[in-house]
C-alpha cells in the first residue's frame, strides 16, 4: 500500500494524509484508531526513506497537544506519536543519524505541557484522592494509558541517547515528576491504570524501560547524561517520601483475573488469589528506591526519617494486608519467596537490593541478624530459601549464572563475599530454620489414612534396605507420624513430611523416588518444608558427614561444592560464557571455611 501511495503526486499524498488525520480525530473510536495506524505507518515510511517529518501529521499533533482534552483526538495523537517513536527506537540503524533527536526536539515543549495538565494536581496523603477535570473515568483511563506508554518510550529514548549526552525535558518527566505518577495510584481511575503506573516505575528503576517493547537492553543509569544521577535520586526520594506519608495504604491490590483480559475473579482468600504482579511491582519500587538512596553519598539521610527498617516494616505491613500471609511459625524472611517465587528476574533484583540494604545498615548501625529477620531482611535467610525452592540443585544455579535475563551473577558474587565474612551467621540461620522445621514434623492424620501410611512405610523400608543395607524404623501412634532413627548412618537419612491434607493426594500418586539406582554415589531426599510437597534432591553420600552442623547447612555447602566442580570443568574446556576465576575463588574459599569448621 505504501509503495502505491509513494507513486502518487505530492499533492495527492498530502490530501490523503490530511483526510486520514481528520478521521483520526473523529468520535468513532474504531475508525479513529484505524486512521491513526494508517497515518503512523506513512509517517514512519517518510522518516525512513526521506528523513523528513510529515508536516501535516506534525501540525495536527502539536495542535492537539497544545490544547489537550480527553477524547479521541488526544488519544489518537499520543498513540500515533508513541508508535512512531517505537519504530525509530526498534530499528535505529534504518534511519539516518539524528532522526530520534529531531522527533523529540519537535514535540518536547508540547509533551511537557501535556504531562502537567493530565496528571493529578492534589497533594499526596492517605485519604486525599486525586481528582481529574472530567467525570468520565473511562475516557481518562484510556488517555492516561496512552500517556503512560508514551512516557515509557520517552524514558527508553533517553536511555538510548544517554551516550550522546543529549537530554530533553519530556524524557525526564517520569523521573523528576514521579510524585505526579504516584498520585495516580491514589486517584479515582481504573485499577489497570494504577497497575501500569507501578510497572512503569518498576521498569525505570530496574533500567528496563522499553524492554517489553523490543528496544533491547537500556544503558546504565550511572553512565547517562549529566542529569541522570540526580533524576534517579529524585524518583527514589519521591517514592520514599510517599511511603513515609502512608501512601502504601492507598495502593489497591485486587484479585487476579482468571483469564487474560477478563473480569472474572478467583474465589477464596488464599495469597494465590491476589495480583502478584502488582505486589512484585510495589515491592521492587520500594526496595530499588532504598537501594539508590543508600548508594548516593553513602546513603546519608535515609536513617533520618523512619530508617531502612521502617520502610521494610511498612512494606511487610502492606503485603500482609494485601494477602501475603505467612503460615504460623514461618520465618519472616520467606516473604521474598512468596511474592517473587514466580518471577526469577524480579526475585534476584529483590534479593540483591535487600543484601545491599543489610550490608549498609549493618555498617552504619551495627545491625544484628535477628533484628534483620524481624523485618524479613536477612540475606542469609533469603539465600537459604532460594536454595530450598530449587531443592539445592546446583544445575539450576548454573543456569542462573549463565543466563543474561537476571542479575543473579552480581547478586551471587556479592552474597558469597558476605557468606565468607559471616560464616557463623549463616550456620546460626540454618540451625534456627532447621529447628523450626523439626517442630513441624508431626501432623494429625485421620484414621482412614492409616493403611496408606503403612503401605508407604513398607515401600520406604524396602528402598532403604536396598540402598544402604539398613532400615530406619518408623512408628505410627496417636494419629501422628514420627521418625525413629535407632543409630546414626553414614549419610543423611531420608525423611518424610506430610502436610495436612496431603495424605489423600498421595493415595492417587506413586510414592516419591528416594534413591537413584542408576548411581551408587547419589541418593535423594526431600525437604519437608517446601510448599510443593515431597521434593527430591541429590546428595553424595560419601561426602556428607554428620557434625553439629544443620541439615540445611550441609546441603548448602554440598550444592556450592557441586557448582564449583561444574564451573571449573566448563572453564577448563572454555565452555563457560565468561571468565569465572573470581567466582571460583570465592567458592573455593567457602569450601575452605567448611573444612576449618569441621576441625
């Protein structure tokens, strides 16, 4: 179609674009959107082939932006401008140098004015909801959605141009005027708009603006234009000030929709029924704001308000009020796994931020590990819960190390240094968590499940006889299951933990495989505290020695040892994607710590 139009005379092309632009401003939403798509395609074509901005399209967009009013004209204009900027950002090499700068310079002043008119103007504060100049919240929801998409593209363009030191006012709006975006969350607009605001702030703080739009990896915030550092600190300050004024109490978290784009809601009050995307976004916005704050000038001023613990306490209170319920007796630090368990990249970002916060606070205020656990901020606990969630499988850690989709390498190296320097602290954490687990080893089992337990016990005894030549005895009395080990064995004994209500499920599934018969050097055990039930995991029986160390401590060291062996082998064969010498040195130091502790 564009090829045919390009053969027309210049006058015919101008008339066609003029008609399309006029249709884009009509009241019929479908017709308006189709016309905007058509005009945008032609504008992109002219930019790519002739390096010129269509004058009719430019004139109409500036006219609408200078007199913004919620409606199809404004929506079509912002959508079209966003589409054109996206096209240039995605395929920069197909456009002449300076094309992006030319577009941004043309609309910079108008976009800055539109932003100040479309966002709420009332002050933040619990109970002071922001208002809009229109009573039609549906129209404003569409308008704000288009504006937020445009803001993300503008921010991504700033990251793209950071190496050129070119910075436009409109591309700074989402950072220097983030307080206005935060007010949207406390306004009378649809839930999905509030969610989009928090996702935008999250992507900016994670340096991933435009990532979902296919713009590629953004430049580092620390290597941007002259205003980048101060702007990101302004954003962090706005977020922390909002949290300090109870803004979190205004953030809604609805039940998750049961299908894409639907309005149906999950029933029940479990934490799985709540919108974990929203919970992750809020958590990361707060954590990353704290991280940037403490990294600036040594973090002066953070502890002068309510302190790091105060912010973490406010975040935990928000999560508990929005459906993240810790089971009775569970450790406070497991909130990270509960909130981020479905998203590896977000989990690593949260773990890294919490580690940096802990290290900063420990140096500045001599923080104790127990105090950190109260607000769920102990990095030893986070790492242990991460290993338990993957069944202490070193191959999964290897996948994380090789993957470029998470910040695991940076987090892992930082944590290993902390583990090396606080070895006894990690041992204490393992002992406390294992001690808490042992208190949960007995659950009430109904009388009708006795036969199931007897059958399962016999199969387990047979498996253990075949693998070690000795049998651990099991007793069942009073409706509960206990483990009786008459004498210590040379390796860790498999254990069975049955959560309440799981006995019936076991009846329809085969019992878990506790021994790998394909190898005489490997056995499997499961971790009874994992929510997934009976989880298998591999341990080398000739390497595990019973000491005063806890079960989790031994398995952690074994997992790290296996990881070192695999990485060393790959490094020797030049199959590892980067130089892992520093990483291997840290892992070797961890093994040396273990050897010293056994003497």
